[in-house]
């Protein structure tokens, strides 16, 4: 797979890539100089092709890449205030472990969730520098976490059965997660799909380990 490179010193990123942003100074509530912003759809496409470091260098070339944070559009209200404190608090907040749930529906022993893959997910940190993607382990963890919440299953994996990863999931993507438990509640079936097709699927044997 060919990935375009963006020279971090080549100048600012196009304005059309940024919906809104704040340059934060320590006095605003941030512990150090920082930059935080929301990317447009075009900006998210650039992030998927080029990676966080390249876009961070174009947004705030005077700052290290880890002082730049891109967040989900649902955080827009943090940028509306005339004060920088809400944006600074967002910058300092922990990186989220789970994607944003846009909608969900429950069935009998099953559920479907529409998920938004925000660009500051913890699992995307350093994975990979030029091609950010959600690792398979995170997809399995999300399926277990949502199954615990929606289906009452234990969020522990004993074994994996017929797991396949077919398409990558990247920041800015929206995917549907379908989860279903077996009659004896020992097997969790999961499937991630989007308009591009199936991303992954499989079965997880759940339950605590003996001893």
C-alpha cells in the first residue's frame, strides 16, 4: 500500500481540513503550549493517508506532535466558549478507550451499534505513524465491552474462533458493530461492517479462566 508523505515543514495544512481549532497556552489551563482541533471530512481523509505526525506538523509546526490533538466533532461545544478552559480541559483529558456510539438497537440476545471512530482513540497512539488504524485487539476488546453492557456477558476472552480481519478501520470511519450471544451465553459472535463492506468478524468464547 502506497502512503503519501506530507513534509511537516512544508507549511500549514489547508484551511478546509480544519473545522475549528484552538492554540492553547499554559495560562489557559493546559499544562504546556498545545493545539487542539476538529478535522473536516477532508482533514480526516488526509489523516488516514498521512498520519498524525504529518498533520500535526502542518497545524502547529512549532510544537511537538504529541502537543497536537484532533478530537471528534461531538466535542464542538468545547470550542464555542470565549474561554479556552474547556478546550484545554479536553486536551488534558485521557484518550478515550471506546469509540463514540452514535446509535444502538437491542434485540433478543443481540445488539447493533453505529460507531464513530474518533481520531484521538487510545488504540491509535503510534499504531501506525503513517497509517493510523484500529488494531484487531482493540476491535475484540470493543466487542467484549459492548457485549458486557448490552448483553450481560462477562468481558473476558477464553478463546477465539474463526476470527477474520478483512478491511482496516481508521479514524473518521463509521462502522456498525453487530453482537450476538449464544443460547448458553458462552459464545459471542461479532461483526464490524460499513458501506465499504465487512471489516472483521468472528466468535469469542467468553468466561473467566479456571483457577
